[in-house]
């Protein structure tokens, strides 16, 4: 590779990209490749199995380059040979997704003295009220080359301030999650709703599998509610996307009314959502360990919402600051009976499904638009370049 001494090189080090099975980071990083002149992405593939990606990182990179040939040579496997490229690049800024990716690459940041930004999403090595995690965050945020942390949930913002991990000026609050443009693009295909233009009520559950019975995502509660509904209504069908199958929890009583699809990408899901009425997300905090939690709503839920699917989800940590309950989505308890009761009410008044789903779609498309997600991130990166390259700021 011919590396020249160019102005402003964005460095990304990741453990999953360019797998399409982590759609939010895939969208974010591809947008950087499109909108920032010099971007180099180093990837380990260490966490590919966490998103049910069974190929190795070389195969994933090869597929990406075939799909996006204009970016060939920009995605490099992280190893001792490739990382030496950093020696030839000046005016560097790095950006990371998740705390774990920062932690594992601190030596590189220090060795090459790279100013950096990171997004502190829930998960990925970040847990609440953990002394070791707090010490790690304080160390990272006290480094001379640390520039900004992006937070996406209000409790994380307050947590950083209250625990004196960093100050307000060091935090950029961007609520939500980057959503694939594939999901945001309108299509000509007509959205179908129960009793409007189809005779079945279709309910889905979409999540990666991290525990045996999916208790962190509430898969067990989804199945519990489905069994109760199935006793009374034969025209309700249940669809499961992710690493779950019929052997995780006994679903024999649901017979042919439940279907498992495995892990699917955003392009496939967009078509799938045209026939889905409701997505259920009864996720529970602290199931994967003390201090662990999901953002509100999850990335899978936002993708469904922007395609006109009604979201029923839990909010045990009171993270919702944008959506109106019962107007744009429906808040549920992590309880099978509560889920059953709320779906039964919607079943009897199906016009509410379409009304709330349409309101939710309109709000979600605004919140998760490129203008509110990608553009602020690109602006932050460019400002970091300016500050880092200004001798007066050194």
C-alpha cells in the first residue's frame, strides 16, 4: 500500500466491522468512509461470534471489498505489520465503538500518540456501579490524548458526571443509535396491518442470543405470552429473528404458528417488516451481570419502528426521553401476563396498532435520521481534527 503523508487521517479500530450483522456500526463506519477523505479501519474480528458471524475476519473483509470496491485497502486486519502504517500518517484522530475496544487498544493510542473519541454504548465492557470499570473509565478519560466521549443514554451521561469520570465539556450526548440508511429509505411496497389488508396478526422478537434462554432480551417472556395468546387466538403468528431456535424453550404448543429465521441483515429485515404488526422487546437490565443493561430502545427495535412496526418494550431504568407512551410506542412490564393483556387489547382494537405504529414511525425517522445521528458525529470528528492540529491547543 502506498501511504502518503496526508492531512487528517481518521483511524478506527474495531472487533466486528465490516460484518453486516452489527448494522449500527456498519452504517456509521461506511458513512465515515464516504464523507471523510482518509479513513483507515483496523479490525480484529474478535467478537464476530457474538453476532452469530461464523466466517473469519479475512472472509468478511473480502466480501466487503467485493460489495464496496471503492474502499478496497481501507479495511485491514489488525496485526503487527498493518499497524505500522500509523507511523506514516500525521494529524491522526481515532474513534471507537464500545469501551472494550478502547481498553484493548490503549497501547496503540499511546505509542502513536493518537487523539481519540469513543462511544460509550451500554454493554461492550461498560457496566454500572462497578469499581474496576469506573477506574478504567477514569484512567481513559484522564489521558492527554482523550478528546470526547459520545453517550447515547441519559443515565450514562449522569453517571459519568456523578462519578466524576469526566466533565460536561468532554461529553457529547447524541440520543439513540445510528440506523442503517437501508432501513430509513422509503419503498413502494405497501405496509400491511392486521384487519386492514391482511387477516393475521404478526408479532416478532428480534435480538442476538447472549444467554441460554435469552432472559436478558426477554425471549422467555415473549414465548410465555405467545403460549397464552395461542390458547385463545389461532390467527396470531410469532416470528423469531436472531440466534434462537425451537430447542431453546419448548414451543411445541405453538405448532405452526411460530417460525424461526436465524440471524438476518437489514436488507432482509426491511422486506420482512412490511408484513409485521408488532415487535416485542421485554428486555431486562442486569441479567448478563450486575450493572449490565440495554439502551432504550434497542437497535433492533429502532429498525422495526422506522418501518412502521408497533413497538412494545420495557423501560425498567426509565431511559425514555423521546417517545410518548401509548401514542408512539407502548411500555410493557417484564411480565408475561402484562404482555398478554396489552396484546389482547390491541388484538380487539387493531386500528390502534396502525395508529400508534404510524406515530412511532414518524418520530423514530426523525430521531434516527442521518441529520441527528451521523452528521453530529462527523462534525465532532472534524472539530477534533481542528483542535488536535492547532499548535495553540497543544
